[in-house]
């Protein structure tokens, strides 16, 4: 089994020079598109995940832009924005875009792995087309933790009763 630093070094060596790194759990990162369907200023992006995470992108300034991701991230668009959402914190323009009903937004669940991708936009909302993106590790909500703990307790109780019912 290879040590983790060797695996990460081998993965990064395969990424083209000049790729921007999207660090996990560091909040929103700004990027922009200057021409329709031309990669953003910071593309190629690289995202290395040691654990599953949520990847999110939101339009930031003028409603109407549509962004496309090509490369390692292939997903359906899912929209979620709410006051308890971790993405509703950080850069003010990103939060406005994320919570605003008229701004485009995208989020998807990604498994552990390395993702190399490019972002392009149509610039319908104007030039430049600014957007924010981020990756956050997956943390279950408190209700999920409570349900899981209750389930372990019930399984433990059932096993204990079963052991007591078996004659010695």
C-alpha cells in the first residue's frame, strides 16, 4: 500500500501546470468568464477529495448567466438554498447569489477522488460573468446523528435480549 503523500504527489503530477486548486472547507472562491463559452480565468480547476463532499457553484452578480462544467465533474443540477445551509456563509456576493431566487446555482455530491474541470459561461447577464464555487465535506445533520444513535441502541438492545434468551 502506498503512503498517502505519494498517492497525492502522483495525482498532482498528472494535473496540467497552471491548474487552480479548490481547497475543501475554505469557503467561496471567486472566478469569472470574459467571453462566452471560453474557460474562466482560473480554469483548469483541481479538487482533491479524501472524503465525500458537496460541490457548489453560484452566479454572483447579474441574474441570467448559465455556467457549464466540463471534465471530471458530471452531475445533474440540484438547487438548494436556505438559512441553515453552510453555503449561506462567507463572501457577501456569493451568499446573495446562493440565497437569491433569480441567480443560477448548482450543487452536487462528489465521492472521494480527484476532479479536474473547466468552467465556462454564456454571459447572458453581462460581461464579465462572475461566479463563486466551493467544496464542503459532508457532515450529517443533527437529526441524522440522533436517528443513527437510536438505531445502534435498538440493535444493541435486541442483541442483549437475544443473548439472555439463549439457554447456557
